[in-house]
């Protein structure tokens, strides 16, 4: 198992926490010097907040632990390609490397819809590794959204 796979598995553990709350299963960890310094998982519905994405939570925790908003010596591991808000936060935090599990063709901003992480006009670009444990990360999300559609269909039929 590579280092990237090891830390993506830790991000998947966070995604499972979101799943337990019936949230979209997205998880994130931030690593410095080979150690996890922050974790986060999706809590938008639980917190009633647009800002409660896995990456935002983890960046906030990592910054607090580092005592600095700059996370220039960290790597962020995310089970799903970040949205525009999270990609912007990664750039703003000066995180040099992002490792992504599954890509998000509908809203991803690390190469799918946009590539905010590697936009050359910004003052910081992120080295991106895509597809680490992609099947595991993507499979969890696919199953979650399939279940949501089934629940909606059942609710519609019963009303």
C-alpha cells in the first residue's frame, strides 16, 4: 500500500462518518510530515450550513493546529474532487498537493468542470494526483445517491 492509499483510506473513514449521518459520504484528511493533523467530513445537512464541507472543516482544524493559515507543508486527501469553494480554500491555504479519489463530472473544480487548483493566473497552483482508490471512493458515493433516488421514488409513489 502506498502512502497516498494509506491516507486516502483515512479520508474514506471520514466519509463513512458522513454516511452514518445520512450525509453525502465525502471525507478529507490533511497530512504534514507523514502524520494526519486534521480530519473532516461532509456535514452540510447536519449543520444546516453550506460551509460544512469536509475540506473546509479539515483546513480550519489544520490551520488551528499549525497556528497559521498557510499550510505550505501539507498534503490534502479528499475522497471526491473539490467544489469551487473548497478548491478556492485549498489554493488560499497554499496547500501544495492534493490527492483526489473520485472525480466529480458535475461540479468538480480540479479538472472536471474547472481546474481552480491549477489555474496559472492565480498566485498559487496545487500539484494534483487523481484517482487514488477511485473505485472505493466513487462506489460509496454512487451507492449513496442511488439510495437517495430510490427513497425519493418510494416517497413519491406513497403520496
